[in-house]
């Protein structure tokens, strides 16, 4: 008699992993590279904008 997690419904990868037969790859995280900040001399010399993709407004327009 099969118990929960064993038998016909279990995936082959789960069986191999449970028995230590799967090599796990180390994942590399790409680090974001920033740009140097400018040195503003007066108020409002430096502006920033955040560009987003399209999104629906409250009146159902894009």
C-alpha cells in the first residue's frame, strides 16, 4: 500500500531528489549597476522620472 507522496502520482524528479541523486545548480544573481549621481548646484537642477509600462486608469483608458 502506497503512502502519501509515494507511488503513481509522484514525479520522478522528487524521487531522485529525495534520494540525493539530483545536483542543484547555484544560481547567480545579477547585480544592478548604477550610474554616478550628478551634483546639482541649485534647487530643481536634478529631476528624476520613473518610466512604467502601460497601465489602466480608473476610467478604463490606457
